[in-house]
């Protein structure tokens, strides 16, 4: 077996999926220059020595292929696919793109302008605004609070030398993971990985050492003010777990009960009984260090204060009283029976294997998922809730129109410690 | 034994056995089979109550996708009652006789099902994907909610609130949603495509429980529906169960569809919106063929050449060359009646919509005057082939594709027929269709400008 290579072959369709990822991501952005890693990948996607960007785009399109960029804090990569009969040409182009990037200053300037334009465009989206505000203000000074896409201020400061330096740090043979799924053989996959490795230097991967994030004490409100909102976007949360935490599986079951399905407590109370929000859910993502536990709703402006109060009450009740035996049974049945949809296609199986490598999970982590779910007891779930969740140390982020609702919100949130307002179009918002 | 392994005698024998004990509405007739790609086959059946049944045995994964497609969408609505198709979609997840509100979803979650639904102009569809052993339960639940839904005032009021919140999310507080709604409202003056599938807010507020009951009786009938079941299934058992459960349902007398055809558009129509945004946007809609029209495939290829992917003409011109746009999108409506080919562009800061329009008009003139190159044609075809294949990886994806074309065209394998047509297309075909679609008099435009009350971006965070 070749190291850092994942292959899930399936010839059912003449299609294949490719991921080429680096073991570090936006955490390597120089301070104050958030968005640099994403710019690097976008530049590499379009710039190959000996080809114009137009020629690169035409080459991908002509072979019925796509290749996009996805940069997160702990991992960055190219993801795409092609019609199987074109895989030789596809692999060849991907190889050139990784091994022979063209750091053209003209193209870099053009790309920076595009990235700034994209940022200005993105503030049209209220859900994007609330996600950014939540990430930035939950993790505060911790590296997880730095936005992988950057903002209008940080993007302007990035230089071409920053990208070249990041390229040296990220693209080493020991830093690259290649994943292939679909109509592809082990031999073809090994060939691609070997070619990529041989084109890169073999220094050890650059993996920044970071600690677990710590939550600021008390209930904090961050209000992103945007005019003419008939609806609010609300994110409430605190710290969650790391996938290897002893509490992670138990807390995952708790999250499923609380806000992970359509019949969960949050969805029933907010949407089902009151019709306050089209969506109401909780989230418990994973990363290499502890990530967040959060609740997401979007009620109309007039209901925002009442919705937040309700969510806080539900969270308090969860922590105080825990979950019941019948709720755990239902959650376990759902998680066990739905697991088949995490592995029903070659691409999904490859994606799980890739996650295991990216997040340094032990071999068999996802294979043993069902056993861990099944083994979890009521006592363990309720103990995990009490240990890991807090209804007092919380961040509450709201996107809405200040003059309509802010006073009502601050008056109605019990034990609110601080309240800060930012305009929606702040360059570092 | 799979039905596909055997030919008609064994199929007929199976159906004879089922029909021997089936009720008046549950008798099954075989409608033949249709290839679905290189490996699979759609076996087609029909119940005597009119229900279409399409089965595809695919043992790739131990799951089944179960889709129910109704030929009812916002095209079937009337002024003052818009949005009822979509509201009703929400209500279908509520109380069923013998199952209290919330129990349907609990049962689905208990089996690990991934379930959802959608409503659009021409259809409403319901879908589940689940581990294969639960097919009997799903058949029972789906048949029951087709005729035993219980509609009570509290649930209708609550779902109306949810739908109004959905409208705020997708339209009132969403710039693209607002602009799209205005585009279609302006482009269509008589045809029901004039109003949004979500419905106007005032209409949603005014919908009553009686409206919903009447809607249910009228449109939720077996003779207005197709079942599409894809996955690792035992077709014989499935057919027997479907006959037993759905065979209890009588057909409905479907209302006459009295669509007002749209008058030919004789001049460009234009709308200006002022919204809280930092950048101007331009949305164009050109009257375009229905999905069953021979020119629809050509038009799909045309929009791919114009807007599909970074090498497309408008992306290259507006984003890369002129650097006046941050994003370009294109889309052609896949609808039963003639609809719109859309182009949407977001300007960069400081760029006016007029500048975008001038550049777009130049490119649209060019594509009407000179044939595209073979290289462009082949790139667009390759992208469309990739798009089709990507949609067929899962059982759900296959069922969606089959259900869509069955409902709109009566041809469940039309996705592959379209790919065959695509292969035959030449630059001359695109030139012809570009000239028939892209003329200014058939165009509706919406410009979004920055609301002057929006405060300017601050220089730094205070």
C-alpha cells in the first residue's frame, strides 16, 4: 500500500473523483494575511508553466473534467473529477499543476482583484455573515478564529512572495494525500501519486502546533447590523469536542437528539410547534483540535428575541436534565441505520478515508463507528453533556437590523455580559 | 428472480398471480422496459387506478430510493391562491390517519431514511432513500399519505408560518431571490409561470385549511402520480405490495388544465430594484423552448457555451478579460411550457450594470453572427456529459432523473436520449437556436442597484 494514497475503485459509472490535499491548510496563513493559502491554491489551479490560464481552463473543460479548490483551516486541496476515458490526460494536467506552478505577478494581481470582488459579493449572503461572525468571535485569538477566505483588509496585504513561501511549506511529498474513487485502478493511482511525490521536495510536512481553543466566559452577543432585514440569522454556541475525546461519541448522540434531525428537540420546538424558522438545527463538526457545538436558526425579526430565549431554555434543560432512554434508543437507531448513506458510493467511502487521515484518526475509526454508537450508555451521554456543554459561556451571533430589534434582544437575553455591534460591510467583519 | 432476467411470459405469470387477488384499482399491467444507460433497465408498470410504477434494479449498494412524483406544481394554481402546491408539500409530513403529527418523520428516522421533497412549476415530488429491508414500511406509509392525510387548522397555521419564513429566507432577504422573482413576474404576464412557486406572501397568509383539503382531493391521486423505485430491490415483492396498498386508492377526476398561453413578447421589458448590496447585478431572461421541444437540448448546449465553466464566453469576457464581474451564471428552465434562458452577473465594485450589459450584448451578438468553434462545442458537450454522469452515482440521483423526465415528458430515460441528441449537434444548430432565442425583443432584464440608504463600508473596524 502506498502511503498517503486512498483508492476506492468502482467501475459502475465511467467517472472518477480526485482529491489532492495537503496536510495543512489556512492555519499557515501569515498573521494578518488570512486568505493567502486560498489564493495560492486558486493561483495554482489556473497557472501552469508553459500554458496560459485560458489554455488550462480549456484543457479541463475539453476533457469533461472539473477541478476546484477547497481551503479549510487544517487542510487544503484540489477536488474534482473527470469522465473516465480522459483520466490519463486529466492526471497529466493535475501533475503539471501541482509540480509546475507559474507564479506570474500579472496573474497574481488579477487573482487578488477577483478575490476582493468575491469578498464584497459574499456580504450579500446573511448566512455567510453569521458564519463568519461566529467563527471569528467564538475562537477570538485562537488560530481557529482566522477566516480561511480572509477579508477585505487581509487580502489586500498578501504578496506573491507570501504565496511562494506557502507553496514551499505546503507542497512536500510527505504532505500530500491523494484520493481517487470510481473508475480507476490501484496501478493508475499509484502512478499518479509517485509522479507527484517525485516532483516535490521530501522535507517533513509543516504542521503548526496549536492548543485547544478556550471559550471566553459569560454570554456574549455579537450583532451584525444590516439594513432592511425581515429575518434574522442566529448562531448560538460554545465549545464541542475533538473526535478522539472520550466524550465525542456520547456528545454526538446528544447533538443528534437535541438538533441533529427533523424530529429533534430544537426542530420540534422552534419549527414544528411555533413555525418560527424554516430550519433549526445543531452542529458538532470535527477538526484536529476541539471544534464548536452550535445551534442555527433563522426566525423573522419580530420572533428573534423569543427564539433566542427558547433556544437558551432548551440548552439549559438539556444540560440540567440530560436526555432520556427512549431518546437515546431513537438516536442510535437513526445513526446506525443511516450510516449506509455515508458509504453508498465510492466517492463517499473515499471521503471518509480522507477525513481519517486529515484528522489523524486511528485506523478503523469510521469502520468502528457503529460499535461506538451502540456501546454508548445513557449515563455516558448525560455525563458528556454536563462536562462539555455550558449554557453560561456562550456566544450568540445575530445578523439583523439593529434599529428594529437590538434593544429587544439585549433586554431579553438573561445574564448577557457583553453586546457588540458591527456593520455588515466592515472590511474585517 | 429479477424481472429483467426473464422476458414476457414470466412477467405475465407474475402479474396474473397478483391480479387474481387484486381489487378493482390494484390490477397491474406491464408497459415494457427501457434501457437506462449501459447497465440498467427501467421496468414500467401501471396500476388500473392510473399509477405509473417504474422499477430499476441496481444492486450497487444495499439501499433503495423511493420517489413519488405528482403532476402538480405552481402552474396549477390561480391568482390569490399562489403557493398552495408548495405549502401542501410541507403539510404532507404531518398527520396521517393512525399516525399523529411527527410520527411519519420518526418512523423514517428510525429506519435511517434520508427523506425530502420539492415543489416547482410543473411538479411536486417526495423522496426517501433507506436501507433496502424497509421497503414494505415505506410503501405502506407513502400509499397512506396519498389518501389518508389529516389536515387540521393548527398544523396548517404552523406550516404557513414556516413557509413564510422560507420565503423571507429565499426571497425577501435574498438579493438573487428577489431579482429572480421579479424577472419571471415581468417576463410572463398571462402564463402561470408569472408567479413564484413559493407564492406571494399575501397569498400564503390567506390560504385556508379548506383550500388545502380541496387541493389534496383534486391533485393527490394515483392517476396523477408516478412511483420511481431504484436500488437493490426484489421487483416481484415490490409489485405485489404496491398493488395491495396503492390498489385501495381510486383515481380522481383531474381538473382540466386551463393555461393561458403567453403572448409573444414584442419588446424588451425592464425592472430596476434598489436593495442593500455593495455591488450592482444584472439578470437577463430570454424566452426559450419547453423541455420537450427539439431545440431545448440545443439551447442547453448554448447556455453551456455562454456561461458553463471558466472557459465559457461570458465568464472569460466579464470576469477575466474585462474584469468587470465577480460572478457569471447561466441556466435554462427545464419546464413543460416555454420558459426562460437566464444569464445572471454580479458586477465588481464601482462597475455599473450598463457596462455589464454592453459587454454581454456584444458577446450575444457575436454568437448570433459567427458559428462557435468545434473546440467550444466539444468542451460544452464534455461538460454536459460529466454533469449527467455525476447525477447518476447514487440511487437517489437515478430516481430523480427518471422521475423528472417521466413526469414532464412521459419518457423516463430521456436523459440518455438527450445525450444522444447532444452528440449529433453541430455549430450550425447552435447558430440557428441562438438567433431564435437571443434577440432583444424577447429579453426581460432586472437591474439591482445599491440602496442609497445603505451605509458605505467603513474603513476599519471600530
